[in-house]
């Protein structure tokens, strides 16, 4: 299943609509990394609100996505991790260190706005 990726100003927003297969997650990762370059995006939001399970592969793929996008000069925030999912991830040791998270899309946009404001308009500092 393809995840819709919307462009909102300097940001891309990927809103996961249903559970994704491993292949779908890799396709999302690749598409977002490509679109960051195409649109010269400064930030990416990945909304995982509908996911009620996040296994080790999904966590690792999202973690890799964040680092790949950072290398392209943009910031990423994962939004909407459900309480049960967060609990299970911690129990499994899937902490996703170095990955920014927010409660919802609004907080994710606010986070990226603050990051962009602090970076200014100079070169990307990855």
C-alpha cells in the first residue's frame, strides 16, 4: 500500500493510513528520501497514529529514514505513536534514540518550525 506524501510549504508529510508490510516501509523510506531532494524540503513528518503495532523492522526502518533524511539536510519528526505502542517498544528495547517525536501533527509542525527558525536561511547543517 502506498503512503500519501503531501508537500506543505518547506515540509513533507507522510500519513500512514494502515498497517504496512516490510516492503511498503522500505518503499516509503526511499520515496521520502527522494522527495526531500526533489522538493528541497527542510523537514519531514511521518504520522504513525493508525499503527497499533511497531515491530523491530518498522522501528529500524523509521530510524534509518530519519538518519538518511538528516544526511540530506532535513529534519524528521515521527508523530502519533500510541501509548500501547510506546510501551511495547520500550519493553522490547526499541528506543529509536536520536529520533524526534511529537504527540500529533500540530506539535510536529511546531517542532519543525522551531528547528527551521533556529537554522535560519544559511547552509544546511545536517
